[in-house]
C-alpha cells in the first residue's frame, strides 16, 4: 500500500505526472485519472485491489478525491509500519487509527459550513476540483461555463435543487492550438448532412430517430423479375414508388430531421435532399442516446415509426466540421453541451475526465450542502485538532493518533513536491499558519507561501474529505489485520 500511495502521490494535483497504462489490446494510454490507475493496478496485488475499493467508494459517494484518498491510505500505512517496526502492537495501531478517525469526523462536522447551492458556491466547487487536475489556462472561464450548464440542467433556478447529470454533454474536439471551451444550448453531433443539397438550418424541427434507411430495410416484400431487358424501367418505377411512399410518410408526420444510427441509401439521400429534409447517418450509440434524451424522441425501425416516436428541437444547424458539426438547440429539457478543444487526444481525454468529475462532485454536494476549506487547509487543521485530542490519552494508542495526524499532511506534501516547491519548507509554513489560528490557510502552489482557502474561493464538499478519511482509514486497518502484510513490515 505504501508503494501504491507513492505512485498516486506523484500524479496528484495540477502539476502531477501521468501514468502509462497498457490495456488488454496492448494499447498505451496516458492518464492521471485516479479510477483508471486504480483499475489498472487492481490485479497486481492485494494493495492494488484495496486501492480499487477505495476508488469505487470515493466515486460512488462523492464523485472525486480518489487520488487523495489513496495517497492518504499509503501515508497511513507508512506511519503504521514504522510504529509496528518499533514495537507497537498492530491492534494498538488499529485502535488508535479508529479513535483518530472518529475525532476527525467529529471535527469536520463542527467546522464545516452550510452552503447555499447558488451560482457562486457551485462555481467555486467546480474551480477547486478543476485546479486539482488540470494545468491549463482558462480554468475560471471553464468553471463559469460548467456552472451555467449545471443550472440549466437544474431548471435555471437561483438556487439548485437537483440536477439531471445526463442532460449535460461533454464533447471533445482536437483543434490544434485552439483551446477555447464553449457552451452550446443543446447537443453537438460530430456529423455532416448525409448528402449535398440538404438544408443547413431548420427551425422547429420534428426529429425522427431510426435504425437505418437502406432500401433493403424498408417494410416491403417485393420480388422483381426481369424477363426482358425493357423490364428494367419497371423496376426503377417500383423503387421510385417506394421512395415516394417513404417521403410521404415523413411529410405526413411533418418530420424534417432524421437521426440515423446506420446508413442511408444513396437514392434515399437524394430524395430527402429534394424534399428539404435534413438527415445525418452512422451516429454512434452515445450520440443516439443524446438525441433521444434531448429531443424526447425514441429510436425505432422505420417501419414502426409513428407520431409518438418523434422528438422536437427548436433549431438545428450545421456549423461545419471545423466548428464541431451539427447542433441541435433550444431544448426544453435543459440540455446543453460543453465543447472542449485541445491539440491532441491525450490532453483532450484529461480535460473531459476532469470536467465529468467536477459535474459528479456538484451532484453529490447537493445531497448535503456543506463545505470545508480546500487546497489541503482542512487536513492541516485536522492535524492540529488530533494533537489536542491526543493530549489527555495516556495509553499507547496516542502514538497512533499522532501518526494519523502527520499522515494527513501527505496530500499537501505531494502537491508541494509536484509543483516544484520545497516540500519541507512548504509544509512547515502551512503548519505554522495553522498554529497561529489561520484555519483556512492552504498552499499557494504557483507562487509558494500560504493563502486563505475561503478568500481564494477554494472549497470542497464535506463529503469529499469525510469519505477520504473513512475509506483510507478502513483500508489500512484491514491491511493491518493481514498476516502477510505484518510479516512484510517486520522483515
């Protein structure tokens, strides 16, 4: 667990390094996403499996904080190993860690603040989350765009009630030097009109979502026999008749936009274009689901298509390949898309993962609506609180409680080291600030020194810190009950 914690420590924060992961197809990906790294390690050892359990717990409970929790677990294990090696019985360490955990949770409950889920609070939570993962310009703007998207999903209220995470779509575009993020009212499809001549813009669109528009998929059982060469003309007439019936059905339903999961026959494309119907084809399954959610339409085969299956969009516009593709806008369901642009796929994947994590974090925040100081400030304050809590204790568990407090500084130590700061001086300055009563003091990773987390807008949901402590502490206590782990510590 110690080595696993060290692996995650080097990837922590905006300046952390990425890890190369080899998948089952022998393809390499580079990531600093905590869950991806934990999944890759899960089959390597018991510690790797424990790391995945911590990751799963953090993901389901608060949507973020995976790397921090595993770093804390590694630090707790390191301090526990030193105590056991010096002669303290493992059970005493377990009891001390349990006492320290309870004290931390009690302190967090007392110092956390009730937060109104308004735009300011949501934006600060998002910005704090993004700053721990991304080293890029434009984070404040991206946080504002995400906040707007979240409030649209929540009904554009002044204060959020709940949000439909599924109504916020994240789209990544490889765009060279262009790093602009953009908020679109609606959804963006990476698709062009099926053929030239189709309209580029529709108002008040009625949307048909179908599997395929190949001629062989149409609901007609026709056998064509050509006894003579001149019978070919009759076959063409039959095909034309089928196309006419098909278009007539769409016109009867007043459907003027077709989202097709499969292909569209060439003749069908030309007929649709002639009738002013816009169509896109070969959509990905995720894009089909996006269209269904956004328009309230339903994916069906053409033969089963009925009025009740159609969706609605206020406007549909083809913006061109360079600008992302086809926009379906003006949804009444609060649907919006965040468009991210980066120069290569690795950076784009990193941005997308960070944005999705921040949205999940806000969703979990709404369950409790309590926050603590971010940027490692609350860890330093918990260390001071544990020092005070341990003073009246005269048994050997006190050693474990003190060790727990020191282990809490592992996250700040890793952040400072990854940022190129002197971690000893940085942690010393942070501890000194808290000893002087500056409860919100946290590290300034870009310029050194300490700043006030609340004044800097760095806040985290209470659930994030609480679950990290619970998950890490329980994981280490479990490992300390394992004979193989104890044997490796003593030798």
